């Protein structure tokens, strides 16, 4: 089972990249989530990832079906001793091999100003849940998450909505100020056999407007981290006419960027 990744990704990535270059395993393979963007220094398209920081792939750089702001999941191999990586620290990115596999991750809809009615069902709404470790990643203001379903058909198409109400009182627990986000999932199209049990789909949400608001509020409280949890529709009533029960992930944290 994958471990949860929370808090301070970009700062950690800088240290991770430096430590890899100074010693340790020089070759290997891994996977990661990332956001594609054009570097203002090299003008190359870089994938800023949650665990590894900025990566450069010639394959993605030359794939014009991929655009800045797209979210991807990549499998890659690396060689820290390669000629391309001798000045990786100066370049600000690590070059990975040309045999990577990757795919676009759908981006959900974010409503940063108000909640949907938390008792009313949406059209074709379906229930969801998260595993005990609530594997999420946060990079470049995008939150990657994988909601799970008790049964889901192969290639089933869903719509994902995340809402937030800035006027909702902040929860306070053990000295933490906790913000609540609300996830809704609607089935748009059936998939095809086979059906998968306890499987999920990875989705990304651009939280830039929500985080801008929360960071201002929390800095005013002299906080250096913000805390949040994802509420999700866990159960309908017996005749499936309203939401019977909401579930919630564990409380998760992100560092507030220093100015």
C-alpha cells in the first residue's frame, strides 16, 4: 500500500534531489504524479512531481498533445551518473530516460466559494471511500487523490467536484485549525467488463484559489502549516434519495509557503 505524502513537497524535493546527487543509489526506477509547465530558465517543458521535484523527459517535451498545466502520472528510470545529470543541480531538474510511460490525469471541478447541498443527491451520484492511508499528493497547487469504489467498471467515466465554503467555521482540534473540503462523484458513462472491486480513479484538483485564501487566513493566525480533510459521500439512505452518511479522510497538512 502506498504511503501518504503530505506537507512541504517542494522544499523536501530540493533536499531529495541534492541528496541523490551527492550519494546513494545512482540508478533506479520510480513513478510519480506531476504537473507539466514550461521552465522560465530553460524554456523546456518540465514535470514538477510530488516526490522527485522537477523532472525533464525529452518524450514529454516533444509531445505536443501535452500542455502546460496538464497533470500526469509517469513511470520512469533515472541515471544520476549520466552526462545529462552532471549539472542537474544547476539546471534545476533531473533528466530521466526516454522510455518512460505516462498518462494524463483528469482534473476535477473546484468550487472555492460555496458548498453543494450536502443532503441532496446529485444526478447519478455514487458513493466512494478512501483507503486507511488516504494517499494524496500536492504539487504546484494541485491535489492528487484516488477515491475508491466498492465496484467500478473498466474505463467508467465519472465527474468529480470538490467544494469549499470559506464562511464555514474552521474546526479546532488539538491546536490545529482544520478546513473541510467536500468531494462529490457523479457517474457520466458506464464502463465495460470486467468490474473491479475496491478500485479507484486518480484525479487532480487545482486548489490555487482555495489555498490562496487559506494561506492568508492562517498567516494572520501566525501559523506555518494548514490542515484539511476531505469529506465524501459514503452512504445513501435506503431508497437512495438523499445522503445518509458522510465519511472523512484523516486530517492532512501542508506547509504555508514563506514569502
